[in-house]
C-alpha cells in the first residue's frame, strides 16, 4: 500500500510542469511583449519580475502590450539600472554638447549686438562732429536711435544672462545625473555595498600607484550551499540574510579597507598594509562574525547554521589585479573543497 501511494506521489510530481527558471520567466515576458532580447531589456524585466520592483513593474505595464524600446530605455535610466548607465553618459554628453553650442551661438549673437551698438554710437558721434550745426530735431532723432539700440542691447544681455543661468543649472543637473549613474553602476542594489565593478576599479587603482600594490590582501568569502538554502527557504529569506551579512561585513572593516558584494553569495575584502599572518587572523574573525549571524529557523523547533569559505591572496604574489583575484579564487575553491579548513591562503 505504501508502494502504491509512493508511486502515485511520484506520478503526480512527474505530471507537474517544470518550474521555470528566472531566465526563462524573463524570456517569456520578452517574447510576450515583443521586444528585443537586449541585455538591458533582460535586466529591466529581471529587476521588475524577479527583483520584485513593484514600481518598475507598474511603469512597464503602463507602456501597454507592445512598448517601444525608447520608452523602456527611459525607464532603465529612471531606475538607474547598471546596463543603462552607459546610455546616461551618451545622453548627457549629447545634451551637454547641445547646450554648449546654444551658449556659444547666443554669445556670438550678443557680441554682434554689442558691435552693432558700437558702430551706431560711432556713427552718431561722427555725425555730430561732421555736422556741428545740424538742427536740434536731427540731433534728437539720432540720440533716440542710439537710445533704442542701447535698450535692445541691454535687453539681449538680460535675456542672455537668464538663459546662461538656466543652462548652467541644466549642466549641473546633468553632472549630478552622471554621478548618480556611476554610483548606481558601482553599487550592489540589494546590500548597498560596492559591487564587482567597484572592486575591479579599486584594485586597478591600487596597482597603478607608484608604490604598487605591495602589502595588500584580498579575501574572498562565499556562503556554503547558499543555492540550496535559497531553493528551500525562498529568495526573500535569502535576500534578508545577505543584507544582514552585508551589515556585519560593513562594520568589520576600517576606514581605509574595502568590502564589496561581487556575486550572489560572494563577498570580497581588500585590506591594506597586512601580511599573511594578519590576513589569516582577519579572515578567521570574518568567518566567526559571519557564521554567528547565519543562523536561521530550520523548523518550528530547530535552527540551523550556514557556514562560509574564505580564500586569501597577497598582492605581493600577483603582478596584476586580475592575477590577485585569480589567486584569491584558487584559495577560495580550495577552502570550499575542504570544509575542515574553511580558511585557505594561496601558495600556503
């Protein structure tokens, strides 16, 4: 009887349609909306559907059943999505160039007005000098002409001043927009930590300094079996746990140190002026802090604890930033392969 029940359960599970992956769900929406499969469209819909961004989802729905690409791009810019940040630079540069051309044209027009006034003034003065006995009415007529020319010049200058002020405000707004876009491109949206792009830039800057990158340590941290945890308890619980861990890591570093979230459950630290012994001690402290906060309810009566693996690499063992990352990843993989030694150092 138990076998019959088990077989029936197996048949029911086999009959269930397979659960669509995140990529499949986004792809289905792209096909349904009839839009191009651009990477930026994938990010836009992923953020709305998988990332549960209700405001973005409503804005996309408001575009109708067949949204235009330009409208989708406007939403990507509005929500500062990473894949759209390059577009912000292009749009800002184009608009800045247009504003500067307009300003140059208006300055040229203003200069032409001033030259016209100077010529009018010279003509009136020449007329007075050449005809000192001209009638008062004739002189007054010339002075009225000069006065009108001056009024027109001053009005043009006032309009130019107001336009320049407006254009400068617009340029400032564009600069703020570009700065915000760059910040968005280098910030992990879930945790608020710097992301992989920020880590790569920080490490590249480190190796470009005159003194080089000697004396720095890169520590990579990965949560063990996090995908299994996410599948069992749901993405919302997993996201909450990642935010909590990010807060712990943020408080674990000093002012001149660096921490980033580089992947779903992967974090990276960059510490300055440390050797291997100190780097190992730091890694152990990070592991303890992380695992003390990776406790969750496994059932109504029991709790469980997630663990982490850490890989350490020293800048003195790497000639480039990419080599330093590769070394740290090798150490991280070694730690993941040997749970009894969750902290591993490259070349040790």
